[in-house]
């Protein structure tokens, strides 16, 4: 059993991440991989780049060569991106 075989729902998501995704700030390609592994949201690096220029993407720090996405900001953005939970198809997902 490898350290990556434990599901994130086991209460230890940090252990489940590959070492390159455990940094506090991730490059765009790592942010793309992180969003898919942790939140199930598929956003290619090119899509994140487009959203960085047009808006609607996760917040990031501008560095000299490449943007750096804080993991906590990726988590916040992912929750907002997914929207609220719904109980039936006509539910809007807005908080009551």
C-alpha cells in the first residue's frame, strides 16, 4: 500500500497528495492537478491562464516567471465554483 492509496475522505487529505502538491503555493500546472485531485474540478492550465486574464479564476500571486496559487485560495475558489448543495432539480442552491 502506497501513501497515495488512502482516499482523501479518510480525514488525511495532506497524506494523499503527491509531494509536489503539498507546497503552500502551486504553479499553474500544479494548481490544475490539485483542483482535480482534491475537488474533482477539471481546469486545464490553459483554462486557468485564460481565467487569470479574463477573470473568474482562483486568486494567485504574481511572481517573476509564473503565477503562484495559494492552496487555501484554490480550496475557497473550488467551493464557490461548485455552488451550494441542492436537494432536487428545481432547487437553486441558494442558502435559505
